C-alpha cells in the first residue's frame, strides 16, 4: 500500500488496488526542520505544508498516508481548499481521505470516475465519468476519462450529475464562484451551471485558435479561461501528424464591440501532434504554469519539452495571427513528468521525467531550492 511522506504527494508504483480502507495512521514525523514564517522567500518550503508524495511500502519514509491510488489517477490527486481532505481515485471510484479515514463517494460498479477537482468553496467535486468498457481494469485505465460530472461532497448518497457528453483529457474546470464549470466537448469549450445548463460555447475556428480545443482551465480569480488548442493540416489534428498547437486566454464574458470574447496568446508551436498537457493557474491568478513532458523520439524534433511560467497578457479582439502575450520564462534544463504550484504560489514542485525525483523550484527566480522525498519512483504530486 502506498505511503505519504511530508514533503509532496506522489504515487510511486503501478499496483492493483485493493480495498482503500486504511490501517491505523502512524504518528507523523516531519522529514525536515520547519522554518519560521520570518524566513525569506529563498528558503525551501516547510515539511508541514507540503508538497506531499505517495511512496510504496518499501520506501522507509517517516510520515505515512495510507492510500491506494489507481495507476491512471496518480497525476490527479487534489486537496480541498482547507487542505484537510484529499480527493483521489481507487478502483475506478472517487475517494476522499480525511482525518485518517478514506470514504468512497461514488461506489459505482459499472462506471469509471476520474480526474477529480474540488470546487473553490470546498462543497463539490467535479470529475469525469463514463461506463466501463468490456475487459477494462479500473486500476489500469488511461486516455479520455468520460463526461464532466459533479457531486455534493456532504451528500454522496444523492449520486452525481453528468453535465454533458464529452471525452475529457483534462479535469473539469471550476469558476471562482463554484457555480459554473468549463470543459471541452466536440472540440468546443463549453461552460455550464452545476445542473448542466449550457451557458456558453466557444469554437476554436471562430476565434482563430486552430480547429479544436483540447482542454480548459478557469482562472481562480476572474472570468478568464486558459485553453489549449490544435489544428492539423486538414482540420482536426491526428496523433503524430504535423499540427499547430498552443495555449491562449479567452474572456468568458464578451468585452469587445463585436460581442466576441477577447483573447491573448500564451505560447504556440508546430510539431507532431500530442495533446497538450493541462495548463495550471497560480493560486492568485497572476501566472500560468506550462508543463510539456517529453514525447516519443519520432515527434521530438520540434516539440518544446520543458516547464514555463508566464504572466497573462492583455485581452484583445480575435485576430489572425493571435497577438502574443508576455514571453514565457523557462525553468532551466528540466525535463518534466509533472509540475504543480504550491498553495501560496511561491514554489513549484516538479517531477523529473527520467529520474522521477521531486525538485522544488522558487517561482520568483526559477531556481531549484530543494530535492525532497525519495531519489526516484515518483508518479504523481499534489501540494
């Protein structure tokens, strides 16, 4: 059963999960001395606030969190806003760990649930769901996770609402008010309320952003959507074939004289098509974190592997070509497997692709300041 130590949450091995009932929680012991609040920003983060990581039982880490996480869910662990409950996926169901106890919130025998995300008010979970296909094993699934769904955490017996049909590659994205969500369906960005009523639909072609959208992330502070888009030679991109890809910002509410949403470019490239990885807003909405893991060698010539931090640019009326925003700042010489913000936005935790170890980077300087946790084997983190 995986364990957690007190500096980054990671799942470290592919295993067949059994029941997620935890054993008694051992007494936690910090893995590092806790710095005082007065320490400068260049100090590494303390061991009590994260990041956290999951490790297998053979790792001798002093702080344990007894969770069994599905292989496909290792990159999608999510703490609630109060940081006292962790959503994760085990056996194809959504579980929440709180106060040493794990609770299965979905408990469906014929459906898969994955990609969980807490609402900003901490009362709801959004996730993807779909029916199992014949022969699938819930602990080894990958690829599209199904349709956007929501569940009220305090009343899981009420079941969950499927908001619309989709094949999500990114988790559903919550608006700051916890009343609206965004997701990609049939290549369009769709926003809905918690009942699934469609509020808006944005088409990539109409906004000069390729031919399809791949994913969307909602700013935690404003009605601005960060999107990934793509366009192949003949329209929709084909995996491995040349395609134009990138990230951009969309104002959810039209603010131009034409009634179209205003836009801003973030980053663009052309290479063999691989769906762009999710982009992540900083907690205060002032920056964006782009993480592009390495791709197969046949596609790597023009693919921009790395980690970048970028500030949102000014929103302007749609145009072709899209006016670029501020230049993204790269983290030096890191090939990432995953990267996430700390809760205060001061740090970025990165899993290195090859070594699968954790690096902690200071967001202001992009300098590596710590290497917590084990020397390898990390498969997912959550701060």
